[in-house]
C-alpha cells in the first residue's frame, strides 16, 4: 500500500513492477496522477489505484533527462541551467529618458 503522497517532480519506485518513475502531473479535480517512467512512457492512475500500489520514494536516475530526450546542451552547466530558462531573465528593463534610478 502506498503511504506516500504523490508530489510533482517526486521520483518513486513501484516495488511490484520494479519500475522507476516520476510524478509529472496531479489533477485533483479528476483525481488522477500522471507519471512518466524512465524510458519515457507516460501512464495515469486514479488516487485509489495509487493507494493500492506498493511505491517507495527513490532518487532520480543518473541520466533522468533521457526520457525527455534532452541533450547536455539543453541542460546547460548545472547550477547555471536553473537560471537560464527562467522567464524573468528574458524581461528587459524599461528606460525612461531623464530618470536616473541609481
């Protein structure tokens, strides 16, 4: 029985199937949990099925990006990669003539 609550981005292992997966979406309205296995296959469970599963939390696999078909260029340089794709970094400051903010 699954005593662990699913969390988006959380990695789990299904002990009965011996398959590692990540929770990618939770729809509370419809009561479904969408997961993606390491090989890229996507599956969906209702909350009752989740409770009946024998899952444990797990560490992400070493090459977790394989399922998303991401290259090393897409990932960037580790720490910097988390800020590169931040939409706020795309904003440009507005410039007003005659106003000095410093």
